[in-house]
């Protein structure tokens, strides 16, 4: 699976699980951290962990495991690192506080067909 296919798959899993404001950005031209970042917001700490669990479970079914997972003990942010794709799952407060959308504003947005309510927030 290519990095783009993986990013789209993660975004669709997050969207299906009612992640809000799902955003995929291509960062390979401006960073060596990964090819793509994904940002989404959960409605509560429990929802954030549920979103992360669902991504892990569904990708694991296809043999795709994260290189690392950070933030399960945090109340604001879980990070799933799949090497070429990194998913950032925030609470509303966490997303506002860390403001990665602004920090990575130079990244190229990737269009993903999502349900209307998830992209609105």
C-alpha cells in the first residue's frame, strides 16, 4: 500500500467513526518526518481513544502495524505513527492548543471524499 493509500484509508476509518474535521496534508516536500499527516478531532477523551483503537484494529487486520503509538495516557492527543503516515487525534481543546493545522499550513491539502458532517466539524 502506498503512503497516499494508507493516508486515505486512515482518514476514511476516522470519518466512519465520526472523527470531526478530518484533514490530510502532504508534508514530504517540507519535512522528512513523514509523507502525510492526518488531523482529526474526537468529541471526548474516550472518543479520541476509540478513534485510535479503530484505526489500529482495522489496519492490523491487513497486517499494517504502527511503528509507535503515543499519548494514550494524555487527555488531549493520541499519535499513531505508521512511518510514512502519522495520524494526530485530538480533543477539541488539544487541537486548538497544539494548533498543528496552523503549524503545517504550508503543507499541501489532500482531498478525501468524506461525509459532510465530519468535514464541517
